[in-house]
């Protein structure tokens, strides 16, 4: 089977949850012996093949994988996957009715109603994410105005330290150490993996909300344990925190089946052509 990751992004792939998932999918497909073409060296992993354009590919046989933020079909794929890694906005207006949707989890919504085909890939770094038992003080957050503009309220209301640029400059070890010195990690982002990372490092991880309190723990399995929806859930999140690590390990094991099912789905389509 041949796959093309139809996405170019110069941001380091290990600094974003969505980019990490894309690179992990390339790795998992490559590990299964499939040919995976990528268009940027950020996504080079395993036996993937870096190409500059698709002119030499047989697009009748290649499955093109686009994350949900891609509009249109820039690589003119015949077999197109829309991998829903976050809620869609207006991108779907530019997609074809024949595109096949695969969802990262039940929580992410699309405008069009589609069968819930699932595709999960995780890079949890469980061996690195630990509570060092240090003294803690204060609040921290990761401000990304493109995704969660409400996070600016954290800065003013809680005198919180923004870790975003420090993380980009200094990497994972720096972030892990920061999470080991802060008491709280705060965010308005209801899907960021940083909530999980901070919890595993011993922070009280709180997802803030406005107006109506969300109720989606069953739809967002990442946050089933150890994460609070509002400060009123902090005590409960601390009680369930010890369950998070084993839960994530089980999620990782189950993700391999979704990748196998994804490949089987396209094998049937390609072989019947």
C-alpha cells in the first residue's frame, strides 16, 4: 500500500499534538511495511520517503491523508482521507463528498455527518513524564492565541507563567522540569495534550470553561483520569491521577488496532478497483 501525508509544516513535529500524531501515523504505517511519502523532513521517520512533488506517483493507487485543517485537495488525490484531529471550522466546504473521514476520537466534531471511523496514534513519552517530588508554587499555562484566545485571561487572573516560547526554545526536558515546579497548569483548550503531560509531571491540571460546564469525559478518553474541568474537580482529579498512566498505556495498545483497521479499509477499496 502507498500513502501520502498531504501536509507541509515547518513547525517542529514534537512541539504540537496534531503534528506528533501525524508523524506517529507515518511511523506506524512504515513499520507495517507500507510505502509512506512525506513532503517535509519534519515527518521523516522509519522508512518514509521524502519527495518534493507528486508528479512521479500513481495517484490512482496512493491514499492521500490530510489533517482536518487542510482545505481543498491540493495534491489531487483520488483516494482522500480527512483525519479529524480537531473540530472542523469551514474547511469542509472545500472537501469532496467522496472524501473519507477518520476521527482521532469521538469528541472532535464535523459539520457533515459521517460514520465514526477511528484512527488513533499516540506518542505518550511515559518514561520521561514523571513527578520528581519537588516543591511547587504558582500557575502556568501555554498560550496559543490561534487555538485558545481566551487563555489571555489566565495571565491576568492568575498571574500565570506562559511556557510556550520557553518550550519552543528549550524543548521537552525544560518543559518537564517546569511542570515539576508549578502547582497548577491552566488552559481553556479542551483538547490539548499538555493537560496530560502536566498531570503526569504532578501538576494539578485544570481545564477552564465559560458559561456551561462541558461534560465529555467519555468522548475524550485522554482526560478520563487526572484532569479537572474547573477548580471544583481538582480534588477528584488528584484521586484519579494514579490511574492515568496505565489508562494511557492501554490506549496506546488499542491504537494499533485502529491503524490495522485503517489499512484494511483501504486495501479493500484499492484491490477492488
